[in-house]
């Protein structure tokens, strides 16, 4: 009994020692900066002047700024375009790769992952050439069907969808491989048993594949939504938030204030409010997913 207790105690010490580096890093680069950011948000804080305590004034200013809400709504619309499209395409493509097998599947997996390692800056430049009004590939293709050129990055009606396309392309490979890993973890015996019972392809998908991939789906949706809402590279390089703030995402809104406002209190307050909103959104998605899971079980 004593030997078991000592062994467990030693295991705990080993676990704590292994966790110590990440705890130190999180404390230094996440916890302390977050606490300091909360502290600074209550001041008219500047690098060059003495700080003045203003309480919740910075938060009130942000909450009364209609452009902040417009930026949040733009981020949400951007996410609602990118995430569902990327999710559906990745799910279908992951099923295709799983059924292929062999070297071809390996080649496809390597190929589709390449865009994920490309920076948003490079992707933005690539799509700037694609969307060029006079010599871009996009207008050349629609010209083949007798349609007029489109100002992809100037027309308010299409600009958000235009910058959504490179975002879908960048994250498509990662999402596909995550879903594919979940598909490969499903035992083949489940599908064999379903076939014996006379289940068709759609029935196997809705009664086996989708329920068993629910946790994967939750992860993909939460990561996709939070990442898309905070998108910065694409709108910054491709449109600068225009036209008429149609692509002004929350992070771009915060960046513009950081550059133009000599006091950082407002900027940090808006960043903290965005952090809270994203945390609430992630919590709601997880809650809905867990509720559905509980109902099914």
C-alpha cells in the first residue's frame, strides 16, 4: 500500500515538473500581460505622457462606438461565409480521400496542406493579382461567359465574399486533415454491421459518421469561428477595411485605433471586449454541442 502511495506521489511530482515549463510560459506571456492589459484599460495610458485613471470610461466609449459593433458584425458575417463553406467542402473531400487510399491519397493530403503553411500576406498578394480589374484571372474567366468585369475589391456587394475565398483556401487543407483523422478513427466494423442491416450510404453517414465526429466538428467550428472573426491579414492588405468599412474586421478596427490614437486605453478596452465576446461565442457553441450530445445519449 505504501509503495503504491509513494509511486503515485512520485508520478504527481513528475507530472508537475513536466507541466512547469508550459505553466511558466503561460504565466509570463499570457496571464501577466492579460492582467496588465486589464489594468491599463482603466487609464488614459500613453508611452509619452503621464497616465490618468478614468475607470470604465474607455469601455463606455467602445460600447458607444457604432463602428465597433459594425466591425464585430463584419467579423461574424465573414465567419459565417468562411466556416460553413470550408467545413462542408472539407468533410466531403475528407470522405473522398479516405475512399481513395494508397499513394494518390498521400499525394492529395500533402498537396491540400500546402496553402495552410502559406502566410496570409502571400495569399493576399496572390489574390490581389487574381482580382485585378483589367488583367485578373477572375474577370478573365467571367469574361468567357460574356459577363462584364467586376470590381471585386471595390464593390461593397461582393468585397466581403471576395476576401472570404482566400480564407477558405488557406484553411481548407487543415480542416480536411482534421476531419480525415476523425474518419480514420471510426472502426470499420461499425460500417460492416450497418451494411449487414441494409443501411445505405446516407444512413451510414447520418447514423455513424456524423455522430462519432461530433467532437471533431465542435473543434473545427470553434477554431474556425474564432479565427475568422479575428481575421486581420487579408482585409488589411487587400482592402484596408474598405470600401465604406465593409471589410473592417474587429482586429483591423483595433489596429487602426492603436496606430491613430495616442492613448492605448481605448484600444486595450476594445481588445478585451472582443476577447470576452469570442469567449462567450465559443462557450455557446460548446454548450450547444454538449447539449445535443447529452440528448442523443
